[in-house]
C-alpha cells in the first residue's frame, strides 16, 4: 500500500488517517476556532424563537440553516428571514431545492438508493434548483445549502459571472455525503465555502479532511435520528482541536422529521428550535469545561454570510423577539 500512500502525499493529501489526531492550526478569518449553527430553522417564527432563546441563555448563534428550501417560503417569509439575519448578525442558510427526493421519480425512494435523493435529477430540475438559489439571493439571503456537485459548480460559475451575488456563500449539506479528503477537497475546488461532513467521522478521519482543505468544516455534534442520532457532546473539545475552523451543529435526537415544513408544523418547529439552543448551551458548557482556552467567534464575525437586508423593520422584529443586535 505504500506506493498508493506515496501517491496521495504527492497529490497534497494525507497518506492515511493520522493516528495522533494533530491539532489544527487553521482558523476562521477572525482568528476563532469554532462557531455555532442551529439547523432546521424552518421559517421566520422559528428563527425568532431561536434568537430569543439564544439571548435568554447567552448562547451565541452564528448561523441558522433550514431544510425545506427557499422554494417553500413565501416572498414575505424570505424577506423576513433576511431581515432577522441582517439585524441580529446571523447567517441564514436555506436549502437549495428541489432535488430527486421530492421529485416524481421512484428510484430515490428505493431501499438501496438513499444517496440519489440529494441529487438534481435531469436538466429541468437542475434549472429549478438554480432558480431557487437565484430567488433566495434576490430576497437578500447570502448562504444556500447545496447537495449536488453539478449544482455547486454551476452556481459558483454563476457567482463568478455576476448572475448571483459575489458575496453569496455555498454551504454543502450533510446529504452530499462526501467522506474522504480527496472528495471533500474537490467540493472546495468547485466552490464550496464550508463543508458539512458525515456525522460519524472519527477524530482521525476529521484530521485527514482538515489537512486537505482550508474551508470550515460543519459537523453535527448531535445528529437527528435519520442522520445517525449521535450525541458527541463530550467530544466537542477534541472536535474543535482537530477540525478547527468548525461550525458546531446542534441537531436533535428523538425528534420528528418536519421536512417539508409549513404552518401546520409551526408550533412543533418552534419547540424543536428552542431545544436545539438548549442543547447548544449544554455542549458549549462542556467545551469550556474541558478546553477553556478554545476561542469562539463573537457577534458579526468576519466571513459570516449575513443577509444583505439592513432595515429599521428588521431591528424592530428582532427586538420584539427579545434580541439586541
């Protein structure tokens, strides 16, 4: 195997998953090692609840993400989320949909074809996903979740050509599924600004990925049941040490899958959002206990894809939710 390992090293990749899990020297642009993300923030009401809970508990929330997609938010709801994000200094990342799992084809639902569901199916769906990204960006959102490599490459080309805002960031979804340094480096080369790795990567595997890329890693430290259901809170200090810069994502085990969400699920989504912030408080308390010197980003850090929507109404909306900008 040494010849293959030598080839990998010559290609700028680690020759193996390092057994000693070295400490990462890489950082966010503000010098921080970690930031906090609350996922499944399905609409303005949930975002208001998350921001209010964040303020009440003293838990920093740098990014919220959403899985139902910009396509299932009204124009007013898109603008409201952009306003809330702009006023509070929070990145808002919306899923780029539709993809095969919501299409009329049956293959994505077959037992052996789980990986197909996150892919754009055919040229027309490719157009639809790119249109969803365009509509989301026009509302002021500056971060979108992408699951398909072709969508990622084309969206990056549209960004370069001025068809999409230059400050729009592409956050890859955990559903993209790439799990080794070479594949994840490819996603970075195609335009990914952050990469959400599979939930079960070991410290050694994360160290190998970190050696290959400079962009932030996103990692569920508590994963939803359909993504493994892992609760890695006691590992957070080591995860930060090895994988920095890292977004610590606080999902929720033993919770209903609410995708696609809507007003029929608002009360459930709000409750889940508040509990995710509570889980973040638990995780960050453990991080401070086991590595008090780990540095996190403060408010409005450099490089965060805060929506481009400054307005007086946004300030009023956030203050009504109990949050100061």
